[in-house]
């Protein structure tokens, strides 16, 4: 298991970022009756923390598409579950934990667009500072992290530590 980690963001700083994200989302999506999607599994923590901050009517759904599983590096996108609600002619908000390479979020966005969503917005708690394989525009981002292996607030370390309130990075040796 993990021996040492650097704290990149305290729980208080994460809460502040979530509140700022929610304020921007409220301003942008108010009146649009959006379909708000939790991108499993990492997105469950930011989704659960953002949802009560939204001040507009909405419906929720989830998708489970992954490239990682318990691996530290991503592979091909695998659809495990969803979508379950019809996005046709709807405004969709995808909520995920991190924008890393962009492959997963780009694939999920493409699926919703192919299924007839009128608009697709993306919200991620963390944007990793790194080159991306896909040009994914994230409208609502909370924090930026360096190109290191990060965990906490939904992001895992070998299947564990998603429940940590702050955001941490594996110590580089």
C-alpha cells in the first residue's frame, strides 16, 4: 500500500472549489432542466457533493465507463452500465473526478451527442496539467494538479483511498 503522499489540496480547499463550481453551474444551467450524469466510479464523490448545491430542477442518471479498473494506467474504454435516461433534446451535465488524458470523458460525451443530447457540459473536480490525447473542453473545473498520480475525493489509489477528503499525490521517488 501507499507509504507516503503529498497533500496537494486540503479538505477545506476542495470544499471551496466545489462551491465555486456549483455557483458557475447554477448560473449557466438554471432554467435548462438538465440531465445530470454521474460518471462512475470516481465521479460519485464530486457528484454527491455538488448535487445538493444545485438550485434548479434536474434529473439524474449515471454511466459507468472505464479505462482503468484497478490498473494505474488506462486501456480501451469499456462500457459497464448506462446511460439509463434518454438524453434526446436535453441539456446534459457530465460530472467526473478528473480530466487526465481526456479519453474517457471524450468517449462519454460522444455517446451522449450521438444519442441526441442538445448540449453536453462537463464538470470535473480536478484537471491534470498534462498533454491530452483528446481536445476535451471542460466548462466547469475545480482545481488543477500536476502530472502526478493523484487520489482522494473520488480518485483512487489501486482501488482504495477514494474516500479521503483532500487531494493527494503519490510521492515521487
